[in-house]
């Protein structure tokens, strides 16, 4: 009735996704797309500019260029505060940088990324409240 003494079923663990290796063709495609978008971003303003920076950030992230991705995502958030894929990826990158700083016992860098994560939480609150 209550299940006392019964063996619990084991829940299979989720598989950790394997790291994807980029082919040379994909790298070239990503770099070409980034080049086109970097030209277009100078002619755009406001929301369109934010969208282009976010797309560039996602492309840099796929290439594994975390610092350039962070720069593009920060420019996107600066142009227009929004919570989308770029926001989530930027938080992920900040957390990664924070963890690296903690592992290296680099308190200065650790504090920088903790502060950046706090700023991102404020962006989330502002967007939720409709305050821009």
C-alpha cells in the first residue's frame, strides 16, 4: 500500500552532451557570416543593431571565442535590454569566467564577473517590469 520495502526504480542519468568539433567549412561559414554582420551593424540602430550583435555573439560562442562573444552580447544588451538566447548565453559565459577565476584564486576577476552577473539580473528585472 505504501511501498515500504520495495526497491526504487533507478532513473537513468541524462547524458552529458559531447563537445562538438567544428569542421573547417563550418568555421569559414561562421567567419563569413560574422564579417557580413559586422558590416551591417554599423548601418543599423536600436533594436535591429541589438539583434545583429546578439547574432554575432552566438556565432562567436559557437566558434569558441568567449571574449568576443561576451563583447558582442554586452553591446546587444546595451543597444536594447532584452532576455533572449543572447542573454542566457551571456550569463553562461559570465558564470564560466567566474568559475575559472575562482579556480585560479583570482579574486579581482572573480569580483568583476560576480558584479557583471548582478548587472544581468538587474537587466532581467528591468525587462520584466518594463523599465528601460
